C-alpha cells in the first residue's frame, strides 16, 4: 500500500501561515503587557538590596520580608483599614450605580424618550471635564460641610463619576432585550420594578456584570479624590500605596508587594466574572 498525499490548496496554506503569524504576534503582544506584572511579582519576593541593584538580578534569593512589612510584621502601618475602605467604597458605589443606571438605560433603550441620543451625549459629556477641574469646589464643599475624611463622600463621588459610563454601556445591552417579553410581563400585571428585576436584569445579566466590574475597577483604582479628600479614617488602598515612596527613598520590594496585594481584589473579580464579562462586552456586536 502506498501513502496517500493530501493536497492542500495554496489558499489554505497561506491562510494557515497567516493565522500562525497572527497567533505568534498576539502571544508576543501579550507577553509585552504581562512581563512588567511578572517582573513586579518577582521583585516583591526580593530583599530591598537585591531589588535596588542595577541591572536587577534574576538569581537573587527569594524572601517574604516585603510582604511581612506590608502586613505590619515589621512595625509598618496596617493595610487592612485602607483595604476595607476601598472595598466598601467600590462595592457600595457600584451598587448605587447599577440601581440608578438600570432604569435610566431602560428608559433610553426599551422605552426611548424623545431625543434619547441627545440624552446619551449629555451623559457622556459629563466625562469630558477633567477631574482636577472640579477638585477645588468639591474640596471646599467637603470642608464646609464636615465631610472631609469621610468614606461616604467618596461613595457619592464614585457613584456620580461612574454613572454616565454605566448608563451608556447598559443602554446598548438592554437594547437587545426582546420587547415582546416585557409586553408579556405587563399583560400579566407586572409593574416596572418587577419587570426590571425579574425580566430585564436576568436577560441582560452579562452586560450588567460587565458594567459592574468596570465601575468596581474605576472606583478601586481612583487616587486623586481619595488623596485630597481623605486622611486616616477614610484612607483607601491606592493612597496607602503611595506611602511607600518616602523621603528616605523608594522601597521597591515593599512597593511591589503592596501593588500585588492591592491588585488581587480586582484580579479576583475579573476572573470570577470572566465569562459574564466576555458575554456582556459582546452583546450587541452581532445583529
């Protein structure tokens, strides 16, 4: 018996080579973005002396001293209050954003008001003002009302900052909800709150999850307002992170360890909602 040679058309071979090249390019770009994170992770397991060498040494001995310092094992400030403040401000503000954005997106998509595109543009235009431009008025307001170093002030600010982008995103997600299902629920006597919670929210769940994750990340990473408007009681994790850059020098290993630990909640939320995030960001892409 002789082996049979399978003929592959030239177009198929070119397509395979092109796909292979694109795959290798994607891996290369991914490594470019991941390498700084991996390098920071490796630096966090080095001593301050080894982390400060130039060029840095890959064969330096590993140690947990930076993490012990971060968690207060060497007399440092405890990171738990800032982490709790960041978690509380991010979760509560995200909840408020979803509660306010869902009915607004419903009105702009499933029950569109007149000139709804102008309304959406107005929501988006509120993000065009630089944050620093409103910093002084907000600081004076907080000072005169006794709201400085108050976590609820950050919750209100994060809610107002994330609400426009949440409405914009959820409007496109809710536009894919079949109107016939809503009409059937109305015929059965369901009121608007029940329709939003029991009908619209489950169908648009992936889009709502994607919106919630983005709002959570924006709130967790916010630094400017937290730096200016908080002190000790309402200090957040990003503000706590800046404390590792002191007049005594840059503690690179401790800073890397702190950055890794503070990034873990966002990474955990992203991995937990990965499937919902992919589905949500792809809603409305294909009609």
